[in-house]
C-alpha cells in the first residue's frame, strides 16, 4: 500500500467517510401511452474538502472508498450508495451513519474501535450488540432497539440516552462502559447495575429503573435522579455528586 493510500485510510479511520448527498430526479414520457414515469432518490458525491486534501478526482476518490471498505473488512461494495445498505452484518454494527444532523456532509464510519462522531442506533438497523466498538467520540442514542449487549464499549465522550428499549432483550447492565463524558439518561430502562462505570460528566438519570447496584461509580458531574423506592438504599460517601440527589416515584 502506497503512502497516499495509507494517509487516506487513516483519514477515513479518524474522520469517517464524508460524502455530499445529491437529490436525483428523472422523468420519462411514453409517447405511445401518454404516460409519465418519475423516479427520485439520493445519491452521493465525495465531500470536496476531504477529497481535495488528497488532490484526487471524484472517480478516484470513490474507488479509494470502495477499496478501503474491502481492504479493512473483506466486504466488497459496488458503489458508494451501498454504504447505506450495511448498518449491520449478523446483528453487529458494520457501517454506521454518524453526525446525522451535520448539514454539510453525510458521514459513514466503520464500526470498529473508535467511532469519530455521534451515532443513533434504531430498530431498523437490526443491531443486537455494539460488538467491537470501544469508544464513541460523540453521543450514543438507542431508539426503540433490541440491543442485548454494549459489547466492548468503554467510553462515550458525549451523552448516552435510551428512548425506548425492548424489555425482552434482557439488557440489565452496562457491560464494559467506564466513562460517559456527558449525561447518562436511562429513565424507564430495566438496568440493575452500573457495572464498571466510574464517571458521568453530566446528569445521571435512573428514574423508573430497576437499579440495585451503582457498581464502581465515583463521579457524577450534575444531578443524580433515582427511584423513590431507593431512598436510603445506596451509600454515596465515596461518590462525588456535583448536583443534587433527587428521588422520583416514576
């Protein structure tokens, strides 16, 4: 592998693959039947600032993206639009769309090691474990999922939130997670133990949970919300809590 290719691959690892979405619309008219047929959808072009960093044409950059996926994972895609098709393989995350609300570019990242941005995982992604993801630079959101394991995840630099979770998945702990840089919002989630978690930089919301054990928790930067049934249940002597401890019936 030459130096240029190595530098591009390193950029994809650290920044993700940045693409510019373009809206495609076509219209055809059949003279014999007087019928009109319309087709529309999204396609992609390389994001110019990332492409220009390496002085490549669009086609050269697209070919490099396809090679990167194959060289890194042994999975061959035919075109960059195929990146949309593989949020998971065998119920493990594979190619994730990150920083969804970035108006400048659509960004895809391979789901191994470090994810260079924020990601929201949804039911339609068919992900049951976070697999080999170790660190997420931004926020992690779980929206209506059936995830049963956080896999090897150790650190989320942003917040971690769960909006709804399939209770049959039996996800009752945080596996290997040690640090949340922002808030940890688990209201209504059937968690029982915080496992290896040591630090939450913002709010820790455990309202409506089945929490029984705060695990290795040492630091909460803001408020701690707990079920009213757990009043006088925990010992907070060794936990720094930057805000207040509040109890709620639900």
